[in-house]
């Protein structure tokens, strides 16, 4: 172990935590990498502000020459800190909603063929699954379910563009039976996608305790 002389934290005496330094007996710098990064941050910013074009070009060249290594390191760092990464991404999306929507719209416009192909594959997969499960939902049962929910979306109460939705998705083992199928508007059905009912509904702005309990009662009818 080696103790950083700046922050006094101890780390394994390896190049993962300390830069090389020939002047030191152990060949490692007395400051850990985190401390050296903090010390150098103001100087790097000052240099970057005064040499933006040169810095961008140097960064571009370095990335092109070390692309595989950089991407692998970023991927490893993401999976080692996946919870923090998700929180940062969620916070960024919340703070930049307009930018996220604009980027998503641009991507959809530029990738219409790709989106169409994804939906085709998803539809084929769903149809294949439906062929291999026991379909016990009759038209009479479906009409009873619609009547129970007053012909409205079980999730938000909307009464337009009503579709069949599986509380437990077919792709996750759900069956096409009365106790697993509820009416849902197109918006809620698309939002829920292949998530299970309880994992999705509590996070939605349309969540309602009254409708939630109505769905639960439906399951035990």
C-alpha cells in the first residue's frame, strides 16, 4: 500500500493509482492520480481556453490513435459504476429535456428505415410468441373486462384508441388470458412497452391509487 502525501488516502502501490516517477524509490509519484488531476485542472483549463483549436485537434488525433483503448476503458468504467452512471444520465436528461427531445426527433427523422425494421422484427417476435402460448381470452371475456373498466384505459382513464395490454408482458412469460389482459390507451401501452405492470405504473405521472386498486381487484375476480 502507498499513502498519498496530499490527501492521505492509501491505495495499492500500482500504476493504476499513481503515475510513474523515476525520482522516487518505488518509481511512483508521491501524489495519487486523483490529486494530480485536481492540481492540474486549473492549468489545463487555462491552457485550453487560450488554445482551444489546437487542443481540440490534439484530442481528436489522440482519440483516433487510441480509439479501441479509450472505448474499452469507458465501457469498463460504465459497468463498474453503472448505478452512478444511470443517475447522472437521468439528471442530465431532466435538466436538458428540450435538447433530448430535439435529438430524439432528429434521430427518428434520419433513421426512418431503421425504426421500421426494428418494429418489423418486434412484431414478428411477438406473433411467434403468441402462436406458442395458450390463448384463453375469449371475445366475451374481453368485453367483460372492457365493461369492468368502463371502456377506458386501466392506467390513465382515457377512452380513446383502446388496445389490449398484458400486465405481465408475453415476452416475460405472461399469458394471453383474462386475468393478464387489461384495456390501455395507445399512449400508455407504448410507454409501458415490455415492462411489468408494477415496475412501470408507479413511476408514471398518470398513476392513480384508485385505478391501481381497481386493477388489483380485477386480478382477483
